[in-house]
C-alpha cells in the first residue's frame, strides 16, 4: 500500500462516510483520485463499501474463523497447525514463523496443562493484522501455577510467570513458552478468572478484574502485524548468554505490589528473588514503582548479591527515590568488605 491507501485504512473506521473527502483534503488531491485508491483497497479485500452513492460508507473488511477441538488422545499442536491454522496465517516468512511458534506453545499448554475438555481457536484478520485467541475450559493458568508452587495468590503466579523458566512439568517443558511468545507478538494477553497478564510495549502488566463475572479456564489473545519485521531468533537472542541459553530475564517489580502496597519488606524482596538463581543476568524493572524500603533494597542488592556473585544484577526505569535506596544498599555492601 502507498501512503494514501495506508491513510484510508487507518481512518476509515473513524470516518466511514467521510473518508473520501477527508483523504482528498489531507493529500490535496481530487475525490476521483481518492476513489481510485478506494477501489484498489476493495479489490484487495481490505475494505468494503455499503450503500448507494450518496449514502455510501466504507469499513475494514474482516475475515473471521472459529475452530473447536476436544482435548483427547491424539490431539497435537503440530497436527492442528498443519491441517487447520497455517492456511490462515500471513505468508511473510518471519511472521509465519512467529505464528507457528506462538500457536504451538499456547495450544500445547492448553492440551497438556489446562485440565480442561475443549479448546476454541478464534482467528480474526483485519487491517493488515492477525488476531488469534486460544481458549480452554480448564482450571485456569494462574490458579494452576498457584497450586503447583504453593504461592500466596494468583497475583504471585503472574510475577513468577513473567520471570520465565516456570513450568509445572520440568520433565517435558522448559517453561519458556509464555515468556518468549509474549515478546514475539505485538500484543499478548492471558486472562483467567478475572485476572489479566498483559505484555505490551515491552512491559508486563497485571490487571485485576475479579469484581466482574469470572470466566472459566484460560484465554490467550495475541496480535501481530502482517508486515512485522520482527525475527524470532532476535527475540531469543535478546535473553541469551554466552552459551546461547535462556540466561537473562527482566522482572517487572510493579507485579510484586498488591494494590497500593509499598515494597518495604524483606519478604517482598524474597518473592521477587524466587527462582532468579536460574539466570545469570537479572534486570529489575522499577517502572511505575514510586519508592522502595531500605530492607527491600538491602535484601536484593546486598544480601542476595553477596550470596550469589555469579548472578549479575541490573535495574532500569528507577526514579531518584528508588535509586537512592539501591545505592544505599550497595554502599553498605562495600563498607562491609
């Protein structure tokens, strides 16, 4: 698409009846010229027209596909991908490869870990983007993790999930699927029982909507541009060490907060530090964390650092208050040497 057609596709939903006039004024071209671009978009099945000439309006043309599967012996993510899913995916090689990976990981999770009976796959193709939703009727991913690891609540399960290398079946899974899938697509959501884990714009976020009617099972939603230049290998390489293994993680400290709680205690720090010795490089992301307590900082940047010299600790997105506490812990560490 050229710039005029991209503009039309971007704003047609906002101005369905006036898009021709608005595009003509924006690019200082005639209505007839815009209509030629409109026709190209219609012929390409990207938009569609409804109504007569005077009342004509335009809208994005969508394609939707809904597939149902019973969880039973013989159901496999590779078989479903080849037979049912692949034909709907974008053909651009890097994008196709990403969809193959993320679908396989999330569908396999539903088969092997949901304890459910059915899986629904919903695919929506709209505006040069592909949306995929995978839904099961099982126990719910966060509840499952909470139970298997004896965690405080489902919020803590999300904190553990965001670190990576979390699996309820070490013999058969590495625990990398959600971590890398969430970073391979443009938008990634997991919803279960009113709690939402979202990875968007390189950040993990928790949304608590448990006040609404709870939904059963787990829903994974993913969105990726059909024109994306993202390469799956680059996603893996970003978190790889010298031996090309999954050696680096980024922990969003905000997920350790419950509501407006401040991060002040050693027990809170220990929850953040749970399982981080599995990694060689740990980056603590303090985005949206206004302050931390001395004990919290000391437990991470002095006590843990001294006990685990092989784990490199870094931090990002910290404000002046947080940095001051971190530096205080580090200075105490130096003074003890």
